[in-house]
C-alpha cells in the first residue's frame, strides 16, 4: 500500500548546537591603516545582531544582465542605491557565499524569537528561506534539514524510506506553529516536505521542533510527530 503521509513518532533525538568563541593572548600585530580598517569592518560585520533593520525590499533588475550580473558587488550597490540600511547590506553579505546571493526581505517575531525571511533572487528553484534568530543573535537555518544517519535511524523515517527509497527533504520548510515548554521555553515547529523529485508529489513530511529556553536562547532541535491526516 502506498503511504501518502509519514507519521513520525516522537523520538529522543536531540541535536544540541553550541558555538564557542576563543580569544587570543597574543599581542596585537602591527598593521597598516587600511588593514586595520578592514579588520575592524570584518569584526563589526560578524558581530551584527539581526533585527528589523536588516530588511530590504528593492529593485535588482540592474543585476540581471551585463558583466556585473548576479555578483555580490552588484547586489551591494543595488541595495545601497535602493536605500538599504547598513545592517541590511551587512546581513546580505553574511548570507551571500559561494557565488549565491541572498538578502532579508521580511522580519517578524514569534514568541520572542526573531523570524527572518530570506530571498535568493537568482536561484532557479526555492527562492525563499527562513532563519530563526535567538536572544543571543544566533541564526538557525530551518531549510538545511538532511536525512543524515541519525534521522535515518528513526523508525518512522525508515518506514518511509522503505516505501520511497528516493525520498528526500525539499525546502522551503513551512511554519507549523509553536508550543510552550516547561520552564518558560518555547518550541517553534517547521515542516519540510519529502519527495522523490522536485516536481513529484509529497510522500511525507519531516517535522522539526526548534527549542528555545526561557531567555529565548536556542538549546536544540527534535524530530516531532506529524499530525495524522
């Protein structure tokens, strides 16, 4: 019998993500004024805390043709010409890498968590994504779910893959609400469709809960059950 939906059971999967920043005891090295300015700018860029100020909505037609088409420099100039804030330009620089350009088009808050909508204007498919922003400024990309060995070990995922061996997550993930957690925390839930090809019908859903503590710092993510149809 063909299964049209995947009911994933609650499991004990907890993927805790931590970030460490180490300092250096070495004395500062002498640099030229230009190098010092560049270093300071890089530090400022990496320290940017996303907020509604990173949002920009404008015209990118100038970056769709000519030698400068779809380049990071063109995106920066177009955003600046279009009235983008310095934070919006910096956020676009943080998002744009490996030749792929992106910028933030919208922002809202859910249960104290920042939710940023990201546009990928030059992609052939999947032109939109989502980042969750915790109280410390950590950015969580909900569109990077992969069927790694840990997820494949889940009985519900195994059952789905037995029926549909080629099934894989296809972004973008869709918001599926939030639930309170013990101690004042909150879980934001996102569902990613599972398909055997981009144009194929969904054969199931992978539902992930992103957990934040009472101070709205990210503490981990879980596979959570998908409601029965």
